């Protein structure tokens, strides 16, 4: 078995957008870091709506400039009640200009974002990239030992688990998860349009969940269509022509004739919450720390805030000569992330339940709430600002330690 010659401050396990962002931010914060993740071609055509705070974070990581020309600005958002029920909410439109912004954020294909993150990670001399999968993660009092599927091993004072909803790191730390499956599934795909989207994201609320049309560069949109599992399976099985017709009908032809592009993905929806965000020198980020429905574009944006917070805490610890895996550092991370994650999960869950409910008083409350938000300016502006980022969260940037942009040991042996 090959052993690593160095002991790292932090090891990040998982190479999705949240894991890569965390690894870059930790390296920029002064940590000697290793990223343990298999480098694989990203064939998925799904997209992510990056809200303002996430874009600021990616700019500080020197990532955003590499991909911003391939992203579409989200200048406005429309909520349309398409339930056909007796009690329906009025249409609500949010404009970024109303709160002094050019855009709420940007929609970008995940593979484009990942390529930009990979490019930046390759420049950092104090970030080692191990192109392998973690097989075991073993915490003890002093550090955490990682063994890989390729027969290599190494250790770090802190492990950042960015390894998804079936997290090996979470299991190794003995962190339990509360799971609730939802009677919904999401179908994702992209379409080309015959009428411009004008950088407006349009969300149709149906009795089974939202169907969201999110702008992409040019005359294109990405679709997240939430439906019952049976209906989602039916839509998935349609031919391109049939799904194009169904999509145009669902959009009420506001984009004219639409055409489905190759590539569809279907996944069941659930809400998952760990009982702890950190334990035994392991902290959780991304879907290892929270799984929520794709409503309000919160998923990866939460994960990037996880990455920013752990980099902040590790940077402070290293600057003070402290152990970044010490229980006090783990408590600071849990304290920073818990209110953000729990509040976002609660709001999304309530919004989803209110849409699905056949209970007339609940429908009345939902309609009244949207009416108030749409008609009262200060309330609408508050909702927009809170939707972008919690108002109580301090706006902090990742530390910059002045490491030159040189190629790091990406093929280093662990």
C-alpha cells in the first residue's frame, strides 16, 4: 500500500461542485489540503441557478471569470398558479432591479461550472488532487485516516465530507440521518425556444409540484418538472416530439414552439437532514449535509455556503495556530450552518406542502400570502433579499494567502 509522505490539514472527499469549491477555498485560506475524488467526464446536462452570494464566492475563488460567459442572467422570476383550483394565488413577479441588482443570479450547466472549478483547483500549489475514491474513512482522536479503492492511504486533521447523500464520511463519523421520501419526482431536461425568454425564470405551480423554466444562454431554457412519480415516469417515456408538445402545453406557449434537447434525468424527491453537521473530525457539506426538493434554487447554493463557512473557520484556526479538527472548530461550523440549513429546509417544505394540499384553508392561506408578497413592496423586497441569502449571515470572503497560480501536484500519490 502506498502511503502519503505528508500529513494534511484538511482532506475533502467528493469532487462535485461543493467539494471542489471547498477544496479551493480551503487552499486559498492557507490550509494544506488534499482532494480525494475520481476525475470523470461529466456527461450530465443538468443546470444550476447560482444566486448572488454564490457568484460572489466563485468570483473570490477566481472561478467565475472562467465560465460567466456561458451563464444566463436571471433578471426576473414569475410565479404562476396553474393548479386550476377554485382558490388560486395571483401571479407574482420578482424583479432584481427592484432591489438594486442587475440579476438575482445566473443559470449555468453543471459540466461548465465543474470544468471551471477543475481548472482553478489545478493551479493551487497547496492543493493535492488524488484521482481515486475513498473506500474507508477512520477518525481517531488526533486525525482521520483515509484508505482509497486504489490501495493508497493518508491522513488529515479534518475531513470535509462532500460525498453526497450516501456519504461514507457521514457514516464513518457515526452521524445519523432523518429521511422523508416525498411522493414526487423531478424530471430535468433542456429545451430550445422559438421566442426569447428575456432572462425571466417562470415557475408554473401545478397540483403535483412546480414546473420551472430557467433561462440558459441564447434561446434555450432548462426545465425542472416536479410531478407525481407515475406522471414523471410517463413524461420520461415520451418521444422527443411528444415531450416537446407536453412542455409547450405546460408553458402555455409563452415561448412559442419548443424543442426538447437530448438528455433527460429523473430522480425521486426527499428531504434528508443529519442529526449533526460535524463529529469526530468530520464536517459535512453539500448533499451529505442536506437534501431538499429543487424549489427556490437552494440546493447547491446551500452547499457553496457550507464550503465558504468551513474555509472561513479553518482559515481562522490555522492563522491562530490551532487544530482545524478540534471540537471547538467543529462546534463553530455546526453553529454557522444549522440555522441556515434548517430555516431553508423548513420554508421549502412548507411551500411544497401548501402547493400539494387539497385542504381549502391551506390553499386560502397560500393564495393570501402570495397576494401580500406581490402587492406590498417592502414585503416583496424582503422576500427577494431573504431568498438570495439569509440577512443575518455575515458577508465574508474566503481568505487569500497569496499562493501563486501555479500547477499543483494533481497526480500526487497518496
